[in-house]
């Protein structure tokens, strides 16, 4: 008997590399460590929570000239992502809305969240040991979960109702990454970093990308050009 498995509605996440010289990377690392020393909201930083620049007054590092070459490379990777989805970027204006660094030491991690104010996001690993924590993507829809809580129920897990985890029945997937990797994904995708994994000193850069139409005439759903907006 023949059998065909059809997987519809995929979530497409692209992992690529940005190659920078050691000098360029060290300059960026040093700049990020200076930001950490000048944190403006340390009450927001708990013992097990990673340092995140967007909560500490450093959410526009794309305006810092020391990161200029890096963001030029980011632009290429964003265009590559759109090309994979067959998107005509010549009709779009693409903006870096905000950008920040994160630092994780020991078992510090980033809790589950999503970026609903933007369209695309990325994580770039400026400094990462192979044993450092990775990015985890969580499936909110659970399209194959035909019984309520089948994939996440403690009782189901304890009794091993699911014999083996695979892409068909996993509520979350760990995306392994190495230093220099960049991971691009839709901002609405819930994500976090692995918990209880000891980091040497993982330093990453994240950014939110906002996309508008260059011309919104006869189009209902894309965001209109910023030049047509009016501040109240």
C-alpha cells in the first residue's frame, strides 16, 4: 500500500551567515559591552534573565556607525528571505524599526515572546559557543493536535502516549545556530531561548523589520507609504 504524507502551510525560517572580520566583530562586541555598563534600567534585569539592550536604552544600534557594515549585510539577507517567498521587494519599502543586542551568561535566558509591532525579525550570533543556548520556536497553531493538549499535556508526556517526538507532533522546535549565523523569521512567531543551558557569554543582535508599500493605490492590506501619513 502506497502512502503519501502532505505537509501544508509551512513556517519558513531562514538561517544564513554573515561573515565579518575578527576586528569588526570585536569592535561590535566592545561597543555592546559598553552599552551594558551604561544600562539605564537594571531593575528590569533579573538573575536568570538575559541583558537586552532594548530594555536598557539601546534600541537603535543600526544608527551606530560601528555597526554600519553589519547592517549592510543584513539588508542582503532580508532581500534573500523575501526572494525565497517570491516577494517583489521593488514594490516595498523596508525599514529597520529598532535593533538591539542581547547578552546571556550562565543560565540567563530570554522568555517566550513575539514581536507584534513588526513584520520580520532576526537574531544574529555575534559571539556564541557551540554549547550556548539556542533559539526555540513555539507552534501556537498545533495544526496536527487533534485532541486538546495532546502535544503538551504532562499526563500524556508522563505516560508516553506520544512514542517519539518529530516535526508532526512537536509543540516547539530548537533551531541550532553557530557563531556568525543569522536567523530570519516572521515577527509574529513565538520564540524564546533555551532554559537551563549554561552560556559562556552569548552575544547576539536582534532587529525588527517593518515593511510598507511604495504605492498603496488599489491595495487594501499592505501598510501605506510613510510619506502619506499625517501626525496628529
